[in-house]
C-alpha cells in the first residue's frame, strides 16, 4: 500500500493521491485483457480453484510513485497533476463500476452479506459468489456446519483459509464467510484483486438477527464463549482488512444497504470528488482553475490557503441518517471517531486501516478516562462535556493527539517541516505534546515552534508549555498578546520570499497547527456528536430530541465544530457562544457588526478565550454566504484595513437562527465557580464557568444543554483558589496545586501537572520582542539547529 517517496520533490509529492502506478496497471489491463474483462461481466461466475497466481494490485489513487513510469509519464504528471486521474476515470467509466476488480463483502454472520451481494450483483449485472455456498461447501462436499462439527474450530479456520487461497475470481461480487478475515494469508490473496467492503452492523442488531434465524454454525461458539464475545473478538480482524466501511446503523432493508455499498464504492473509486477550496476563492476562479483544487492530504500540510483564506470542503460535510447515528449509540468513542472521520477523509488520502490505527493511538492510553469525553450531569437540565482527560488537560488534546499522525502520514519523506503555532493558553502544550509522540523517524523531520504571549497565560499553562519542550518542540514567549502572535504567523505564511528562502536554503517547509488547519477542526466534530449520543445512551433523551450546546468561545473553532455536527445530522437546536469580557463575538452575533475599533484585549481568568480576532468565524461566514468567497474577502479585508465590518441583514438573520451569545464578567465567573462547588462539590475551571454563567442566562430549559468543559480547573489554580475564597494564596504554583487537592481528590491529570511543575520550576524558554523580523530570526535559527542544512 505504501511506496517510498524519498526521491520525489516535496513541492509535487502528494501521499496516497492519484496512484499513477495503479492507473498504469489499469491501462495495461485495458489493452491486454479486454476479452477476459468482457467474460467477467457475463452471468456465469468466473471461479478457479488453483494455486496462487499473479494479478495487478489495487492501490489508492493518491499514491504517487515513480516506479513503472516512463519519463514521458513523469513529465505529464508534473505538468498536469490530474492528467492520469482523468485517463483512469475515462477508462473506468467505460467499463462499469467494477471493471475486472471484485467487490468483496465482509462482516459478521447476520450482516446481510449474501443478500446484499445478490442485489449489488443484479444492479451491476455481474456474477455473485457466496464463499460459504459456492466455494466451501462445493469443495468440501458437505455443509459448513457439518465441516465445523467434523474438524473443530482451529482446523476449520485452517481448512477455510486454504480454500480461500485456492480461489480466484474477477469482475464479481463476493460474499465472504464471517470467519474468512481470521485467516491472514487467505485475505491477502482475495484482497489483491478486489475492494473489501465491511458491512458494519451494530452488535445488538446482529445478535437479534442471529437469534431469529436460529443460526447454529458460528465458528468459535462454545460453552465458554458467548455470541457477543465472538462478535467482539472478530471486530479487529474486520478492521484490519477493509478498504471501505458501510455503516448500516439500525436494522435497515437489504436494498438500502446495497445502495450504500454502491455509493461507497463509487466514492472510493472517484478520488477527485472530495476537494477543498479557500474561503476567499471566487466561484468563477474555481471553475476555471481545476488544477488548483486541493485534497485533504494537501491542506493538512498547507494549513492556510495562498490567498489568506481558510480551507473548507467544496461539497460540504457528509450527512448521516438518523439510523446511522442510532447505530453509534452503544459504540465507544474510538468507534464513533472511526465512522465519522472515515466519511470526512477520503481513503485515497489516508486509507481506512491507517486512519483507524491513528485514531486508536490518539485516543488510547494517553487519555485518563476510558470514555475519553464523558458527559456528566451537573444540575437541572445542564450537563458537562468533560474535555480535559487528555495528556495536557484541555480540549485541544482531541485534535492534537490526532493531527500530528495525520500530518506525518501526508507529508513527503524528502522534506523537513516546521510547525508554527500561536496559542492563547492551552494549544501550545497540546501541540508540543502531540508532535513529541511521533515516531523517532518522524520527529527528525518534523519540528514545532510555539509562540505564546509571555504575560498572557496562567503560570501553570506556561509551566506546561515549558515542560512539554522536547528535542523537536520549543516554546517562545512573545512580549505581546495572542492576536499579535496569530497575525504574525499568518503573515509569515503568506510571505513567499521568506518561505521560499527556507525551502531553498534549508529544505524546510512551514505548516500550521492552529485551528486554521482543517485537521485541527475536524476531530472536534466527533466529541460534540458523541456527547449527544451519550445522552441518548444514558436514557436522558430519545434520539431526535434537540439539545442546546454552550461553549466558551474565542477563536470560534470549537463552536464551529458543534455547528458542523449539527449539519451532519446531530439534533442541536442552538449553539450558544459564551464570551468573557473580550466580548467582540457576543456583540457581533447580536448586532452583525464586528468592530475592533477602540477595543483593547483585556487579560482575564479565562485566558484561552482572550481573543479579539476570531479566525474560524471566516469559515462560518463563508458557509452562510453560500460560499461567496468575494464577499468573505471583502469583509475580512475591511476588518484588517478599517478595523470593522457589518453583515448584510439576510446573513445576520441566518446567523441568528444558528447562534445566540452572551458574555460573563470576571466577578460572575468566580461567583459561578463558588456556587457550583458549594451546591455540588464539583469544581469548574474558569472557561467552563464563563459558559455556565451564559447558559444560565440564555437557556429556556425546554431541552437539555451541554456545556463544554474545555480545561481542567487545576490549570488555573490562582483564580480557582480565589473563587473558593481562600484568604491567603501562595504565589508558588506547586503550593497552589497542593492546596487545591484538599478541596477535591486529585485526578490523574492533576498529578501530571504536579510532576511537570516539579521538573520545570520556572524553566528555560526563549522570549522575544513583538517584532516580525525577530520572530523570523527565531524560526531560521531553530531550523539551522534542528535540520541538516542543504548545501
């Protein structure tokens, strides 16, 4: 599946995208196997029982390789990146959806593989092969259940695998047995000439079906193993082999499943559909500049669009049916993330099996709570979504434990990358921690530089950022505020002279890990969807009943992710934007006027939302303006040049249908922390307290409200101790944390903060002036020290 890219220039290489080698193979097949192709599309199955034979291996269309390509092909690839993909699409469309490949249906017993296979075969007018009936029972001259009873579990698996190794077919729909995926060699053999489609049906539905069918031939079923145990045991085997997951949700008709299979295969084959555009690109420009379209693997690397806009999906996000969402009610957080993100990331960019591996790593043992993002009842109709159980105790971990692995999977092996980050508090330590968890080979070619306002974060946040510094990750304090840091990074990215110099002189490209990067925003959708599903699972609401969501908001990324979850089918009624005293967003949502004139940033207890320029607001405005990039450009140019802009009346009406907003004073924030602790014993952090205050004011109590608890309270010890009305507060952060432990039992993340403070104390880090040239000097120096200079 993976090919080396060590000799391919970083400016033209796109991992997983447009597999020209596979295209070349397809063209060879077109010339040499037309007769075989025609026969494959007839009514009679082409089945051969023989030893292993050579076939062309399918690979995702975005893998670009140089092997097997003539110099002429390579020149064409470099001059017109889509040329070969267009040839492939032309060839493919003229020979049906299937060509000489097989569609291989895989899943547990009772998933509907046989029935679905027959319907898909009818629709494609191609042979249908059931491994149980047409291969196993034919070659054994006995039923599968008789064979299982005759030879026992282990010998059955071996015999079944041998039969699969001696089986060949092309241009067919193949329904595997439920236990085929447990034989590695057999699966490797059949997968070489086909697309494996996993029919993922909830375990509860499978068990109900098998009970009604009175099935008695489940491999592995014994007195010591329940049916549920067997189904759970097999899941990792299914996940190992599939190319496409078709999530079947609740018990739906086979006809519907068959249509979902065909749609999924079409999506898999057409890698050119899922493109990204800039929020500032014009419709006319997009239609004329097809070669400038970007794919997921491009935008993860690039971060910011060349025109200064932010990347968004051109076709918007996929919408799940109610049945699909209901099928995830009993799923784990990791399972929910797999299903949601697979639909948002094309397998040609990151194959499904690789994505599942990344998700499992991101949300595994590094989270202190097995539920990853648990929902707990606070009081009345209010629920807290706890987003602080990750390694750095803030919601940023949900994106930044995942994104570094996505990034490493998408970049060329021949380039060095420096990730630039601006943080108002929690992003810095989360980025540093996330990228420090990469494999050693990746850390040698990927480094991180984190800029933060030297006097604009809490002492513990600063200690965390200093403590998270590693051999490939550094923090730099800037004598200014967050808005300067964020604006400076945007300007550096659009400074082609500087970025070009770094590429030529040092072989190093710049990339962004702030929420301007789509790969930062996308994972946040998952926890908003998961929170709703948890309320349904807990019996708080039936599926379909609405909820409100209240989020402390600064850069607009978290609340935008909630809105995206709503677009994808989660019944969210209102997204409530909670501001602190830097309430520019509250004023904007209420009036339609975004006005920075005369505003100065106010340092508050909730420093992560001490922001005046909300970057991700641009994505939302692009959405409600029907993707009018010219209007978005006009608005944000006016904001940059004149310090304000005003929305048209129709756009303000649209905005106010989705969003409501309020703000919270410092006094009310501290009062909320004290009140909640006094009545419930639960300690809110300062940001969650801001959201709690606004939720109390704006909710109408006709539905549950989920408040995003975005950070652990121990990161803001001085403010929390003041809220708890401690008379004398020691200024030492270590002492403050120890004092907090007397109020509430220390969770694992609290202990890790203590360990960080013990190790770092005040710690060493660089501090620089608020000057663009100084920041650029720091960047170049870091590159010189970390990466090998290109001579």
